[in-house]
C-alpha cells in the first residue's frame, strides 16, 4: 500500500461507529497506516457513540464513520441525532455499509450524511476508502 500524506496542522480525530470488532480493527489499522498521528476512537453501537459525542470532555471528532446496520440504535437514527445537536452538526459523517441501495444513499444524504460508501472488506480497500475520505475537503 502506498502512503498518502495529509497536510495538517493538528492531530486528526476520528470516531468509528461499528458493531463488528473485526471491522473496527481493520479500519483503525488502515487509518494508523495512513497517518500514525490520527487518533481513532470507536464505539460498538449508536448509543455508545452518542454518549461519547455528548461528553464535553471528549474532543468533537473531525470525521465520523458510521456503520448503517447495527443492533439497537441504527446508523440512520444515530445520524439524525448527531445532526440535530449543535455541537456535532458540522462534523462530516461518512455512512458505510454493505447496502448498495441508491434510494437509501439519497435519503441518508438528505439527513446530513457527507458521503455514503460501500463497506470495504480487504485491508487495501479500507486503506483506500480512509485515504480518499480524509483527503477530501468537506
């Protein structure tokens, strides 16, 4: 994998919300390979993510990567909560899922998602997705 270096002036913070522990590890490893200074925080479901985001002791993340299909509070419900709160409304939320439904993608963008991506399965695909998203200007 080639490393893509990102111009930055401070440490980037990412919140990853995914109920699959293997997917969380794969994502965090890819982000660290891209830039070892990235701070990745993770939550295993929507409720845990909202608790983290609502805690004033935690920095508001620069990006939120949100799995759509989770037990309990779904990714869609979590997205609506994030976008309804002033402290977090400006944060780009990248919804990633196994779904390839175009209508669902359009609906999530209307709810405030910055991007809708198919969930990558290999380390190379995860690395590419992370480098693409973090290299964009949202």
